[in-house]
DNA sequence: ACCGCTTTGGTAAGCGCTTTCCTAGCCGGA
DNA sequence: TCCGGCTAGGAAAGCGCTTACCAAAGCGGT
C-alpha cells in the first residue's frame, strides 16, 4: 500500500516490490510467473495476489538480458526512392504490400508473445547496413523485405542472428520466403495467350536484380516463346515496382514513338497502377487497345479502372510464414538443420478482372472481403 | 583475430571482447562509444579500431537496462472487428490509415534513434489491457491509436510511462493529437450546402464514442442547422469506420425502404468506400442521385469511382507529431509541464473530387504524388 | 526413530552494458 | 624539487530480471 494515488508519474513496480509485498524472495516471484518448478499453491497464491495488487509486469529489457531472449523480431522494409525530394511523396501508395505482409507476421508473432520492431531503410543512405545491424541488437532475429543488404553483409549478419528474407534467395545461413512467381506468371501468361489470343507482349520489370522480377519475367518470356508470340525487350521496360516508375516508363515510350505491345505485364500492381494512369492520360483504352496486368493483388487492385487482372499472392501468409520460419530458428543453438538454407514458396492464384479483357467479376451483395489468407494452423508451412 | 570464419553461427561480440582487443577496460570502450568525457585520442583510436574489426554493436537490452532507456516506443493499433470470423478478411483495407500514421512516426523516430514496436489489439479479447501494459514494458512510451483503453486503465498506464493518444482526448497525464475534425467537416459542409445547394444530409458515424466521429458529426449538424437544411438522424446511421460497416448500413436502409438523403457524409473514407459500393450495387448514381463524401483522404480515395471528395488530414504529420510529442515526454522526470495534458490539432484541407458533384480534377502528366505531408523541421509542432 | 529422497524457497551469480568513484599519472607554478 | 590541481582510465556497483546451487523441510520406508 504505497501512497502514489496522485497523478504524479511513478516508477513501475519491480520484482522486488512484489517479493516484499508477498513476503517471499524474488526467486519465488520469478518462478511463479514463469511456471517453473511449480511452487506450493499457497506461495503461488500470495505472489499472484501481490502481482495483481501492484499491477506488476516485468521489465522486458531486464528479462531479455537475463533470459537471452527479447521476444522481438526486427523487420526491415526498403523505403522507395522518391522521384522528387519531398519526404513522403508517394510512399503511402508504395508500401501497401509490405504493410500487409507485416500484418501477417504480427498476427502470428502475437501468438508467441513476440512483437515486431519495424524499420524502413533508405538504401541510398551512407550506411544503411549499420542501421540494420543496430536493429539486430534490439531483436532476436530479423526479417528482411526485398534486398536490403549486400550478400557479404547478409552473411555476416546471419552468422550473428537468425535471418529470414522475403523475395530474396536463400543462403546457407538464411531462409527465404516468396510467392510462386514463376508458376503465377506462367498461369497468367497462358491465360493471355490462349484465352485472349494476344500476340505481342512486354514485361515491365521491377528494380534491377530483384529475384521476384526476374522469375516473373522469365516465366512470361518462356510462355511467349513457346507460343511463338513476340516479347518486346529493352532497358526502357525497366520499372521500379512503383507507380511513378510505371507511369514514367510508359510516358517515355510514347514520347519516343515506340509502338506499344498488345499486352503490358507488370512486375507488380503498383507499376500497373502507374501504367494504367499513363495510358489513360494518352487516351489509350485498356483493355481495348492495350491490356495491362499486375502481380500481388494488393487491395486497391480491384478499385482501379479498369479493375486490374493480376496474380494474387497470399500476402499475409507470406508474412506469417516468414515469421514462423524465423521463430523456428530462434534459440536453436544446435548447429543442426533448422530452416536455414530453405527456400519456401507459397502458391499464387490468377485473378481475372477487367484489365486483361475479361468481363468484370460479379459484385457480391456485401462489400467483397478479401479471401481469408492465413491458415489457422500455426504450423502449416510449405517446404521448397 | 578469432577463428569464426566458418558458417557456424557465433555469438555477437560483447564490450568485453572489444576491451580485450583494444587492451583497455570496458569503461573506456563505453566512454568512447558514448562520447562522454572524451578520452585521449590514442585510446579512442584503439577502441574504434577494435570495434570496427569485431563489428561490435552494443546489445540494446543491456544498454536499456543500464541506461534506463530502450529507444523503443510502442504503438497500439486497434484491430477492426471482422464481420465474419476469418482471420484477416478486410483487414488489409481497413488499416491503411493507421499504417500511414505509423509511417510518419517512424520517419521522425529514426532521427532520434528510436524504433517502433507495433502491436494490433483486438478489443474483444479477454484482457486487451494486459497486452498493452506488456508492450509498455518493452518501450519507453506508448502511442495509442483510437480508443484502446478505458479511462481508468489509461490513467494507470500513463502514470507509469509517457502516453500519447491519437484521436482521443487529452487527460492530465496524456497528450492527444488529432486532425481538425470540426474545421474540416465545417468546410466540407459549407461546400456542399453553399456551392452545391444540397438540402438533405445524413452523417454516417464511426464507431461509438469516437471523438473524431463526434466532432465531425457535430460540425455537419451545426452547418446544416445554420442553413435550415435537413439532417437525417438515427441509429441506422452508425457505421464502424470500416467499408463493410458502410456497405451494410446502406444495404439495410435501402432494404427498409428508407428514402436516402441527397448527401451522405461519411465519418471516414473507408466507410465511404463501402457506401459507394452499396449504392453502385443498387444502381444508384453517385453523385447524380446521392452525393457521398469521406474524411481522411487515404490514398485509394482518388482511385475510387467516382473519385472521392473528402477532407484531407495530414496523415503522416499526425504520426510525426505524435512521436515528437511523446519524445518530449520521455526521460522527463521533472513533474513540470511537458506536453502532458495538451491537445494538439493539425489543420485539414478540403479535397474536391467527383463524388460531391464537382468535375474531376485535372490529371497531371506524372502519376500524382500525394502532397508532401511532413514539415522538414523536426521541431515544427502546433500547440493547442 | 533414523536415513535418504524429494520437494520448496532462499542466496547469489550472472546477463552486457553505463556510470560513479577513485587512483595514478601528468602538468605548471612556486 | 615539491605540491596542488587536472585529467584519463580502471575497478566496481548497479540496472531488474532468470536460474543454478544449496539448505531446510517434509515424507515414506525400514
């Protein structure tokens, strides 16, 4: 019964306070709280009551130091480069995809008592790497979106702390989680080629070196080649995964007088948004004159005009899987094989909407929920 | 020169390793790293070199325990209630607004070396409060979106750790940050009344007790009353800040055969999306038969059909301001007046698009960037 | 009634840092 | 040459927990 009933800020109670109130040692308090070597019922009762009375919650820094477990995982998101210098322009649009992935992570992380420490990094910054290593010392493991570290840095990092990458490539010390890029794009390509009979294509790539973009582009190229159709190539078809990148690419092509292909398959939905925008600006009808497709199926995709045909990734499941994979690596001190080195692919599905030339999907009487994306079973994970 | 050149996971180096390599005591290492009592140049050099060689980064749990500063702030987001039980349905749509706010926080947090620990809570859960108190022990302060705690809990929490609320109400121990709800809605209402000459209105509210919703509704009611127009009232005009809530409300009204007002002003953009959807479903033309407006100006707003007229909140600035406010409260042990008790309002602007009956805004040649939302000056903050 | 085994709770040693306190060495002035 | 005043670096005391390790107590079997 201490006297801080006022409004003055007071220190949170410590385990010593609880021990004193309960008339036991701090070890007993800890044991009651952590369910070790279950103490006598009466002791437990006394402690629990003191805890409730004081509203005691252990300080997690102290707990982390002692138990060598912070129950925090760091998440690194690559911050898009602005085409102008204003701090936030466009960012809002461009981070929907990672945000949804993070949501999936957080959902499963909570079941394990973990929280996410989220940090966006600007790769142009002097030493983005240092920030990531710093984040690592605040967490038990790291999940890296996209490519944010050089292979050497990644290797050094992964040797100190568990690391899972998203849309990267697995290394001997890291695991990787990604959507089935090749399969997804193949299905889309076949739809465009065999159902719509389109004959000229272009692939608007993502940023350079992105494995996702590479796989998707390759799948399209393979299908196009197999059917004897034409694929336009060239550096002018490089985007940035961002809407502005897509818009600029198209604007430039048109300005250069390049003949557009019948289909523009974009590396992701954001790019497709930009493409749609630029085409509309020039009065080019979609899908009448040019068909446009995306990849990911982010929420806006179905609100665009025309509604965007795309390949749905199980976005939240990607995040959930990344977390579960990382979780399985945390605390494992055995050199034995955990998830390290694994490459985990999640299935994708084709979503036919209007922008490929299909007729609009039916509208349901309630606002259309996105399909439930996460398996209830926390252990469901697909292996390579 | 130790021997871990293999791929085996090794422990990160500690301050003791650095001290040994540099041939100094750990105190010196700490002093060099923290810039205290600047050590002799030669010592500093030796330490710095050892740090570089080992790639030493201090463990933040230990640092936090000792320095009583975690450099982490917890962010609590209220998880929408699903109208069905599937884990994620619709969530993707409904959290854009908080995600953008968080982005603004994170941007300024980085300047101070802070990271955000983000947690969504389900208010229906048995003791959501416990989770929040737990989060508090992992951080130096908390930012609470929306209403996630009862006043009593909030008060107890705020006495232990600095707390800033978003879209709440200030208390003697907390500060609050919000958009200028009343002013924003007043401007919108005047536009609808005086420029478009509409005469019947309804306000689709957010969830019960939300100060934001209350203020917005009041502003509309005041303007409508002042002009002698009509405002439809009633429990059937309660939404949930979510798209499905809006869609369901409209569907029910139509099913009940209620005559719709000329204007439906929604408490936020998400609700407006649902309303737009439901109206389209029933073949009701917007804005021809019914005008619809939102609030917030989330990114999708301009991609809807028709493009949504709304009140823009400086979303990222809300987050940035919330962080700066919290930051000013952290470490202050003096009972003196910091930001506690302050209510900080940020200005809003009316965005006229199509859904109110205006003609579409011009399309710019590049993909339209959202207006830069954050002042460059880290100290820019608006007081009550 | 004694012995050894199994609880149960307390004592204390860390976890990896920061920071106070103190000693040793250095300087200049007398 | 000696002494007072500085400064730089080391020793050590925590920060608030977890968890050996150990002693005391309870219990059954002989």
